[in-house]
């Protein structure tokens, strides 16, 4: 049992107790979902996973990619090719996490899209296109029901927060846009779920699926390192300490320390 799971099991237990004392009926399996058990609005759930994603992405971008480049590590869009000795770029770390989440029985979906994507696969389609136009002018997140996909959806603007975003996208041969500037909205992280409300149990399962996705994405990077000629040390050290990367537990522990209090408070408040 991983630390992550233990935390979530404890959370589930707390919620179960809170739930029992609120004298509500027991949680029902998916096909028996009713409005009495599923009372947490999906918007709150998607905002929670979006914050979890912001924290892991920032940790990976700054402490692994940013510090790693200085320590001599490489990151590349073709990181999975046998002849490329590099780790995933932040967008590809996210894609790796999205693939893992997709395989989880929890029916949450994650997509990083753009109106000017380097990769055609990241182009918005359907009702997301028009809603993204709105985000471009307001810079605010949008919550809506996607009638085509029949999913409750939330799109969060993805900003060019550091020059590295601007520089790499402008210089990329496949980029349709070469004049990105700092603080531009470059795309949107899009989360969706098939139900309008969830039960506390479902909420915990969704967070578990998301964290599992981050763990799997980081693990893929560590596995890739095994094929490097010059392997960085994998343990408790970070690239800022030298030619080293944290192991899975060290990485996930740092991530969880940064976000868990916030998520736990949201879980508890969602019961009020
Ligand atoms: C070293 C190069 C590099 C850096 C740095 C980088 N990106 Fe990207 N980004 C890419 C590549 C390559 C893709 C396409 C990956 C794929 O095949 O899906 C991508 C994909 C994306 C996408 C999905 C749409 C698209 O263009 O395909 C968004 C949105 C995005 N990046 C935003 C950012 C932001 C915001 C930052 C900074 C926080 C950033 N990127 C940093 C290279 C980079």
C-alpha cells in the first residue's frame, strides 16, 4: 500500500464517518446514484483536480525540468524514442498522466488543448472551440455542459508563465504561431466528467485517479532513465543538488505536501 493510498484511505474513512453522522443513506453503486448521495457539484471537483494539476506541473516544470537542464539532464518531445536520452516536456508529462487517468475506471478525462497547437492532436473541437475563444478574451476558467460529449466540463487557461514556454513554442518548426509573448493564454487544461454532481466517495476516487496519473507519469520518466548511458542518481536528491532526480516516493511526497491540506479542506467543506 502506497503512502498516497494510505492518505486517501484515511480521507475516505474521515468522510465516511462525517457522512454517517450526517445521517445520510449509504453511498450507492454508480447505477443506483441518486441526488441524495451525490450532492457535491462537479465544478468544485474539477477545480480541485485542476489545483492538484497546477501544483504537480509547477513542481515538475521548475524542480525537474528547469533545475534538471542546469544539471545536465535533457527533455525532449521525442523522449520515448529509443535513441533519445531525455525526459518528457511538461505538456507530455501531462499527456502521460491523462493516459493513465483514462485507464482508471473513474470516468474523468483530461486534455491539454490549444487554438494554435504544435501538435494537431491538441486542437480543440466541438463546443470547446467557441468556449475557448471566450477564455482568450476574459482569461477566466469556464464551466459548462458539453452536449456533444455529454460531459460536464471545465476549461482552465494555460498561461505562458515563463519565457521558456514562449521561446520553445515560437521556435518550434510545427508551431503555427511564432509570436507568443509572456502571459499569453496558450491553451486550456480541460477536465470533464459524465455526472453533474458526485458523492464524497466518488470525489475521493477522482482525486485518487488523478494522483495515480501523476505517479504513473513520473514513473514513466524514471523508467526511461534506465536506458540512459549516463544515468542520474535516483533517490532522495533533486536536480538542484546535482546530477540526480528524486525517486517516485520522494517526488510524490513533495507534491502531496504542497497540495494535501488544500484538498482535504475542500473535501471537508464540500460536505457542509
Ligand atoms: C522545450 C519546449 C517546450 C517548452 C519549454 C514548453 N512547451 Fe508547450 N509544448 C511543446 C511541444 C513540443 C508540444 C506538443 C507536444 C505534443 O506532441 O502533444 C507542447 C504542447 C503544449 C500545449 C498543447 C497545445 C500544443 O501546442 O500542442 C500547450 C497548451 C502548451 N504546450 C503550453 C505550454 C506552456 C504554458 C509552457 C510553459 C509553462 C510550455 N508549453 C512549455 C514544447 C514546449
